[in-house]
């Protein structure tokens, strides 16, 4: 019992320290901020970060590229003892790898024979997510009156009686699951340590090969989106309630496709936030806020048009009792928005809009944002720009040929908010959405068919280079997001090779 108590205490303490990356962007708001990071810091990165390992996962991707990002789970217990695991999904297989050793632990295939239907339809990678770990208060257990016998434990559930999203014991002391949205439109849950089927899958999307974009999760509800009208599935936003007895599915159709590659963002209040495309449908080229009832919507449509930023995902975060969002504004600008009413009364007025950071009309298929609060309480916003940056404002002057990262500090002048630029990064080719941890900006410059990828680590306050992988990555990455945790950064290249860079663990 002493061992169990010690384990329980360690597990409880580890929930904020272990560096999980459960969702795309690290949280439901896709802020890119790893709040539990302790190993990476401006002082430790330059001396200790290095290439650690890489592993080929399946065959190289064929056809059009699709978005992917690894997920992380730490302090798991399997047949080999405690393990930290990194998960990644191809178009039909999910892989679990020992995040310290780079060794494959298990894999699970989700084959679909249904053909893709539609000119713009393609094979997309499996959507994956994990529930954020629960917070367990061991001091809150109810005490039995003296002499009262311990209640009998419930009998174990049979596999066909298990339900998605209801793991007995919850989290660490029961079966913890990882969710997979397969190409056939079915939602699966696998045991996180072994890949075994936990519960029977349930139908989420109306058709196979509906070209789903990303997954997100909050309060037992999973969200996804569809575009291009693939397999007859309407373009729109979808949600499935795992707590309902019939797994009720709600949706909003007739949205202008496509929605951002990483799927909808969920605000702290539970609203879905996303950018619509330029095609036919509701509010094209807009930032939409959709309430949990999937009916009540608000939106921001930049006057003069959004340009080619429709695949860019916003971020959502809390600030001094407000719910804010950062998203594309008028062609080439960045907009600071009220997450609930993003465009104000006229649907065209942001809280603040930066000067143009890029030339109008340039392609922006892979931009993104991150939010971070430093130890002094300052809130920072980082924006990756996948085209030439030309910025001259105050003391900040930056010019890049291909793209890079711009850092802003959120200024609050009596409730009047603004984004003040602080620094511009070195030139980067196809920079992915930024990630931030403990004062370090982790930025993957994905490269292209003629330029290899480079992983950068920059000082969040100054933009100074702390680390660069230089020529360590021999090819480009495509649409790969970065996951960070426990002093490591993980991503894949376009050949489905998973990389780990970071601070090596002593064995």
C-alpha cells in the first residue's frame, strides 16, 4: 500500500510536469504553448539541444500532402515499465514510439476500401487526439463511517459493453484511450499503451473519405470539419458528444471550404472558431465563431478581403477575464479579435489589426500563431508568415525573402488592446505554426523540394538564435506540425520519418 500511495502521489504531481501534447497545438485553443516545460530554456538550449534519433514509419506518402502533427504522452505503464510515448498517424496507420529511444512500440492499421470521390478529394491522414489528463485530488476522497464495509467493485466490462470516452477508473488508473477518426468516417478508441481496441467504434462523419480536417476536444465533445464536398459529405463543422447515450452528432453545413488544415479551434468558453475559405457557402473569407449548439454563429469578415489566408488556423486564449483570438485579418495583416464576437456589431471591426506583414495576393497555406505568457506576466503572440516579410514599425525592422516569424507583445492601455512588434526572425522557408516553451520559440522551417528543413530555437524575448539544426534534416517536411514536451521536439518529414531533437535523458 505504501508503494501504491507513493505511485499515486508521483502521478498526481506529474500531471502538470510530464509534458503531454494531447491535441494539435498542445491544447484546445491551439496556442502552441507547452506550459509544463522545464528542460528547455534560453540557458540550456544552446549547450544541450541536439539531434537525438529518427525512425521511418511506413512508406513515404504518395499523392497530395496533408497536415500531421505528433502527440505525446508521458509516464505511461506498459509491459516494459514506465514509458514516454510519441504517437503519429499516416493515412491508414497509427504508430506509437518510445520517445526517449526512438523504438516502435506498437502500430494499428485502419484500412478503408472506399474510393475517394471528387476532383479535389485526396487521402488524408488519420485524425488523432487524446483527452487531456484529468486532475486527481487524492485528498478529496470520501471517508466511510467506522464499521462500514468497503463497497464491492463493479464487475469488469466486456469489450462489447465498453463505450468510447468512458474509461473505467479514468486516466492513469484505468484504460486511457487515444481517439482515431478513420477514413471510413468511424471514430475509434484504442488503449493508449498497447493499441488494442478499447470500445466498439461509432459513426461520426456521414460518409467514407469525407476529407476531414483535424480533430479537437473539450468537455467530452470531439470536433472536426469537412471540405471540398468529398463523397457527398457537406462542407461544414461536425461534433460528436461522447457523453450522450446515442453519441449524438451535430453539424453546421454550407460553410465556404476549406476550413484550416488543423481543424476548428475551441475557445475557453467552448465555442468553435475557424476560418472559412473563398468558395461558395456561408461567410467566405471570414473568421467564424460557432456556439456549442452548432446554430448560433458570429463572424469577422475583413473589409477588403482576407486574401489567400483561408487555410490558416486562428488561436484562442483567455486574457484578464476576456476570451481573445488571433487570426488572419485584411490581406497580409494579423487581427486581434474578441473570440465570441470576432467582428463586432458590423462583423468587420477587430479589436486591433497590425500593418500588413506580407504583400497582398501572396499564397499563405501554412501560416500559424502561438500565444505565451512570460514570467513577468507579459502576453506574447508569435506569427509564422510563409512569404516575404517586410516590416518597419517603431524600432522593429525586418525583411525576409521567403518568410519567418514575427513576435508581438500584447499591449493593454486601459483596456485598449494592441499588438506591438518586437522582433523578426531570420529568413525561413515555409515556417510551420510556432511553438513556445519556457522562453524558447521552437520553429520548424519546413523547406521545399529544393531546400531542406531546419529546426530553429529562438529566444522568445529577443529572437536571438539559440539552436539551429542546420543540415541535420536532409529533406523537407511538408505540412508537419511540431510537438514539444520534456525537453524534446518531434515532427515528421514528407517521407514519413519521425524526428526527435532535444536534450538527451540520462540513462
